[in-house]
């Protein structure tokens, strides 16, 4: 049996997963292109989510969003440093002790 069992898009619409997986196996990329018209294609292998197929535009949107989020996190961390909201340690042992203490306080 081929390991590709189902294709799903996790939508509420009625969707025959087995027929679509068979169609992808038989028709290849042209079947994927048709499925992508309705959104990302989730491929399930051995009853587990395995892959998500996106069109290039959606992929680029996700990459850009991830980059913007990363830049925002770095800027936030730098602002914390500039505001003095950091604690400095002279040694690794001091840092590790502080981390252990923080874990106990939670």
C-alpha cells in the first residue's frame, strides 16, 4: 500500500479524502494544482499529518510574517536591555543558579 493515504484541508465542506489521495497519485501535480485552488492541501500519511502543500504566494506570505515576528521580538528584547530590565551575571554558575531559583519560584 502506498504511504499516502489521505489529503485533507481541514475545512467544514464535504470532502472525499480517499478519492483525492487517489487522484493525486494518479494525476500528480495537476491534481495538486486543482486542490490548491481551494487552499492549502494537508497530506496525511499513516493516519498522521505529514505535509502541507502551499502555493508560492501563500508560502511567501508565511515567510514574511515569520520574519516580521522575529524582527519584532528582537526589537522588544533590545528595548528591554536599553530600559535596564535585564539582570547581568558575572559567571555561568551565577546564571544557572538564577535559572534554577526562577524555576523553584514558579
